């Protein structure tokens, strides 16, 4: 039940009750106006903003507009002034004919929020139509024997105006033989008869002319006339008489032409030709004679189209005339029976093309009304929506609203085609439908989702910086900007270094690039997080963990740890001549910093002075004798061992192992003093000697220039001091020291001359410190002798007796 609150508004010349109705959650205010017809175009009907209590700004912001189910538009709404204006001239008679009251029913629709106002404008009549007759003249043939009181039915005048402006009275002139008689009927019209009040005499006056005048009640009054011509005939003194004064009939509105409604009958007491009766429908301006006719049998027949929605009843005036000119009249009241021949009419008053997916429940999206021009159950309308949609219909009277009845989700359904079907209760039922399209606008309610819960990728070390590693992918179920995903590298560190110095993420594509070249030997794997963020406001995001595994590459050759190789030293392993087969000479120890098969090492004997004497273990690098050592074997044996990894391609390193086949150290000392150096070592030594010579020359020249400059400077200073009174301070060169006549060299410089008794070479050397010029033999390493040579001999004296002393000093560290 709808609560109604009545508020009285004074509008126009009369007071109207304006109810405020709550309609589907919408406040509906009713306002009535009254205006006369034929108002000039642009005339003000009423100040709607003031009468409804609205601000003119609200009319503009709410996009106020008029809505009417009728196609004719006579009224305009001025949003700027807040008034209703006459758009077209209004003719009440053309609009409503004889219907009272005559009114225009409008609705004013406002949006944001939706509001509905009912406006009723009554069109009042003005005296703009004069009474008129369908025929300008009427002819009667009346027997002179017509008795006093005989009645002759006259044509009624029609005045399209109503009320006081309608037809008021008739007058007939002259009144010598006839007087006028009017009789009010049930439908409000007047039956007009001409009554003979003085007998006719054909011999005196064969033709009589009368004037019938119809006058309305307007101010000033308006009138219409019809001429009546009476021809006096010879005697026919009995007029036809209808059996009933009023006949009733009913007919369905879909009846076809030629359908008989009813039969009327009249009788005449005369005989012969004077008793022959003819029937006719009285001619009037309301086109009754074009819809109904009557034949000579008195059968009333449908010859036109009838529509219950246009007229529910018809009143037919019929006449019965005899051949003598006498007549009688009767009325037939025809009731039109309604049938269900009209489909419901659906009028969309306001609708939304789109609605956000987070709209609250019961949000209004469409307002419409549905009417059926039929009557009774044929005009009762019920509306429904298509199934499986989150909307429902609420109604009040003929107004309907479509509202949401559950939550919306654009990701589930981005568009709805809402079919509204309205059916009447007729048998069979007629229906109309309209389909509305509603777009669901997106709201950022979905965070990006990665394709995996975590990612793991592999990259081979020594990669090119900037190379693509792999791609992370995230999708967002939202739309447009809300679904645009950007990828961001989360701040973190790897071994104290920001992860951004290792990898970068493309914001648009999610491609992860290597920022640097990775080294498996420094870092084997690292982990970081990537954030996917959408473009909504506020943005939503999600994270995923990424683990990067560095794959090893065979980029490091094996490194020999033992025996140690130095540029100026010779490593010798001693093997006694009594060594058995399988004697362990030494073991080559090497490592490879790579991993996996890249670090699997194998050992091979590349070169050897005597390949039949030694072998190298392919897996452990052990050098062993393969046969018994004999006296014929050379004292000095040189082995070249190659260490190779298992990578593709493989990398290798070589090591030279010097083996001395001897039972005592003296043999070793005498033989290894002439051990040749490697060519590579000699080349390197030559390079360094040339470089040292260049550096020394440069320093010498520089020092010479500096000394000369200082000398000149001091000479100039002494000249200045000579001419001044300042005391003279003696200058001593750098590193000058007095050693009591033993020389000016520092004490750190000394001379050393060593010779051996069995050497054919002489060496004269200038040494820095004794420890830098001595060959050391480590007594803890059996059979190992190490010789350190830091500089070459600069003197060569044959058969020097000091040569053996030099070697002993080198061996024992003296």
C-alpha cells in the first residue's frame, strides 16, 4: 500500500489537491493547472519550479524533461525560467470532442537522483464555435389535413463547445402555423420538433418558409440558422408511430461491416400509400449516419468502423416517415462491447545506459510505464523481466522501475540484455516487449594474478649484460586501465648488493633482463620478488617469488697447486737409483674452480726425457716409475704433465717436473748448476732487463736535470746572499755520510765475490741482501732442491777458486 500525503497548491483559477506519492522509492508530486483553449503560442501555463518547490538549477542539473504517452505535444518546459509554456495552439474540441473534463496528462522526469512529477493541465472551453446545422435547409411536405399538434422532427444543431458555451435554445419564425417544441433527453441533448398549432390550408398558402435559429449560451452569444420549406399536401391525417421511444442494442467493437444491431418498427393507421413507412437515420454533424444506416425493414446496420477506445456508446436518432409527410422519431442507444484488441504500450521514461559494478542493491536503472487502452481485465497489465538476471521490477499503478536485486560483477557479465514483457489479462492475452541493453562499467576490484605461484629460471654464466632471462606474466580480470599491468622489481639485496644491480624488469612486458654478466664461481643463485600492479585508482598488486639459477660454464682452466711454478726457480724431485717399479716420485696437485664435469680433471704425460721410465696417474696425478732405474738413465729428467678438465670444450694447464736420478746431493748440485732455463723464462727476463734499463735511463736523466736545476738555483741564491748580510748555510748532498775516511757509500752497500773450484765460469755479482741471492734446499723435503736466481752474472772469470764457495753459500743460506 502506497502512503499518500496531500499538499494543497493554488494554481490558476481553481485549487487542486496535489498528492505526494512514494512510488518505487521515488517521490511523485502531483500538480494541476487549468488554462483556456486557444491560448497563444508561448503563453505561460504556470511556474512549475515555484509550485513544486524546486530550484531552477535543479531543473538544469537534473536534465528536466516532459514525458507523455500521447504523441501530441502541446506543452514545453523552459528549464531556464522554470515555467510551462504553450507550444502549439490547443483546440479543446479537436482534442477531447464532448468529453469533460478535457485534460493533458504530463510527467516531468528529473535525474541524479530520479524524481517524477505528475502534471495535469485542464483545457477549459471558450465560446469559439457557433451552433451549426449539417444542412442549410430542410423541406417538408405536409398534408393540409394534418391535425393540430402534429409534430415534425427537425435537425438538431451541433455546438462543439460545452457547458455554458454550448447550445442553449432554439427559436422558430414565423409562428403563424407552427411553433417550436424542445424536449431534453437523457444524454443532455434536446429533441427539436416543429408542432402544427394552426391547421393548414393548401388553397391559401401552399408553400411556407420558416427559419430555425439555434443560440448558444456564450457571451456574446453565437447562433446558427437553417431554412425550413413546407409544402402543403393534400390529406394524410395519421403519422407513423414507433413501437418504442428508446431502443437499446450492443455490438462488439470488432464486428464487421454489415452487422445488424437491432430492428425498429413503426406503424401508420392510414391506408394505401399514406401508410407506407420509410426509415432514416437523422443527419447530424457527429457522423452517426456514416457509421450506422437503417433499411426499409427497420434494420439498423453497421456500415462504418467502431472502436471502444474512441467511443463507448452511440445514440442514433431514427425517423419513420409516411408518404404523406408525417413522421415519428425514436432513439437507439448502442453500447460498444470491448474486446482485447490492444497490446500494452510500454513507454520508457528514463533509463541508464551503464551502471558501476559496485552499485548498491535496489539501484534504479530504468523507469517506464505500461498502459492498455482496453477496459476491465483486458486493460490490466502485468510486467516481468527475462530470467537469470540480477534485476527485478517494482511497480506502483501504471509506473514501473527496474532495480538491482543482487551484486553485479563485470568480470562475470559485462553486459545485460534486459527484456521487459508486459501482458494484459485478456483472453487470449496480448503482450508487448522491449529489450534494453545495460553496460556494467568496471571497478578496480581484481588484483593482477601471476600465471605461477613462483618462478625458477636458469642462465649460463658469462652472459651478455642486457640479455633476456625469461618473462613473468600476470593477468587482471578488470577492464581497460584497471586491467593494465605494470611490473616492478621489489627492493631487496643479494649478498649486500641491491638486486637491481643484478636484474631488471620491463614494466610493460614483464621481461627480466640480466644487468651484469654473472660468474658461477661468485654466485650460484639468488632470489627476488616481482610486483605486478594494475592501473586502477587505488592500484591493486600482487607479488611473486623468482629464483635465478646460474649455470656453470667451462671458463676456468685447471690451476696447478703443486709443484709450484716460479719464473726464476727450478723444481727438482730426487729419485734414488735403487727405486723399485712403482716408486712415487711426486704428485701433481691441481684444482678447477668450475663445477660438475667441468671440474673433473685428468692427467697425462705430454713430454718426457725418457717416456719408458715414468708414468702419470690419469685420475690422481701421481708420477711413478714404470721400471727399474738403471745406471744408463740420465741424471736429469724433465717431465711435462698436462692437466685437462672434462668441459666442452676442455681447458688444460701444463706443469714441468724436473727429476734428478741420483743417490746424493753432490751429484745433484754439480748437474743442476748447468740446468738450462726455459726459453719463455729467458724471453721474459730479457724483456724485464730492457724495461729496467729504460726506467733507469729515464730516472738518471731526470735526476741529472734536477741536480743541474738545483745547482743553478743554489748558485743564484748564493749570489743573492753574497750581496746581503745573511749568514751562509752549507749544503750537503743527500745520502752523504762521513765514514772516517772509508768512503761515502751507505753501509747497506757491500761487495760479494764467489767462486767454485771446479767451475769453468766466473761470476762477479753485486748483491742486495744475502737472502735474495741464495739457492735454498729444504731439508724437510727429501730429494728437493730449490734455487733462486735474482740476477745474472756480470763478470765471467775462468776457473775461479771461489766458484764452489758461491754454491755452498747458496745451498746453506750463508
